C-alpha cells in the first residue's frame, strides 16, 4: 500500500482469504466510477513495448522481446476503420469498428455498411496503396511473467502479427495457437515470448512458448482470465481503453428558439427571398473534459517490474 497504513492493528498483511479478491460493486460505486481502477494496455507503437495507463504512456521497454501469459482473448478477429489518414498513437475513437468481424458494432459512430464482407472499406485499395482501409486486429488480455498476480493488460495486435505462416521458427499468433493446440497445450498454460520481427518495416510480433506454468501459476492465470479487467480488455477498442469518446457521445445542445418578431413588410420579404441570408450555425458547447484519474498507488511497483 505504498506509504499508507491499511490497518491500525495487526500490520499490513492481508489474510489469505482476502488476497486477490476482486472489488465488489459497492466498493466501485463509492470510488466514483464503474471500473474500480485504471485501464492498462501494452502498445507496440514504433517497435517499442509501451505501457499506457488511461491513455498516458508511463513506461517503455526497448528490449526486442517480452515474456507474458495470455489469460484471455477475443474469440473473433476485430476490425477497425478510421476516416482519413490514421495517425498512430493519436487518441481518437474509430469511425467504425466490429468486435466480431462480421458487422459493425452498435456503438460505431458511422457504420460504413451493414456487413463487413460487403463494406467498401474492406476492398483492397481502399486504404494506402493496395491495403484495406478497415484494419484487422486481435485483442488479448495478458499478464507479465515477472508479475503474474499483478495487473491485467490489453494487448491489441495488428493483422500482420495475427495471420501468416511460421518462418524460421517465427510464428504469428494464429500459427502459434495452432502449434500449441496441435500438441494439446492451452495457450493460457504457458509463458509466451513475444518478439519484434526486425525484418518487418512496421511493428510485427512473433510468438513462441518459453515454459509451462507451474500449478499455482496456472490457477492464477485462469482466475485472471475471468476477471472484470480481462473481460473489458478483450471487449474494448484500444481508444476506449485510453478514454477516447466517439463523436456520437458528444452531442450539441439544441439551438435556442429565435424571439418572436413582427411580420416583415412585403418589400422586405421580397428582398429576403431574392437574397436569402445564410443560416447561422448553432453554437456548440465544448465537450466536458473528463477529470483525470488519480495515478494508481502501485505505479512505482509496476514500473519496477516493467523495467526489470
């Protein structure tokens, strides 16, 4: 608990039955929010492992590899479309997205089609060069090998880290999962090394198994996979994890009613018809800024583990 004393008597050690206990709805509501904690994710922007808390980068790991435990995954490959040129690292909500890769999510700001298969943004050449404007991604919930009982992170992988064949022992995610599955080993039962492919011009990860989990580690991984944090991580876009809101969530107030006026003289009315005035745009109130969440009390400890 950092420098804070949790209990006035009996020291700070929690009894066994209270360790790793999930926060209940009562505690979360009294904390002033529904999440009960900060949203954490790992980004691979720029070919560097970056830890983000509520959208703010607080640590980097420039090693070419990192060991994790995959505790949960979205069962479908997701899709995300940004209107215009997408700027990597910019905290904006996508224009349209799909959690199941079949149809746009109901919360999408501007659905581009009723089905992803027939979407114009899914055609080769709709993006830069011959690429598709709508991008594939896979969302995982992971823990760090050196802090398995600690935080759950979202890891969102781009399409080139998902699909493809194994080359020289390097496996993208689906090939890695099939390799383990073919040997009867769950992907959640091993420590996984994720490594940047230095032969790729853009950030791309490959995967391999490092070691099996010990019995207590496996039990912990299974519990983490069922936690609220893991479920949020695999169900949310990275921008939602960072706190970005879709355009639809920022609504403009209705324009004030114009004061009643006397009917204009016939001459003035004729002039208005001949020279219509441009309708004034309603004033739009600036979106209310979200209060910045307090830094978790265990950030220092997380940073120590992150940089080990």
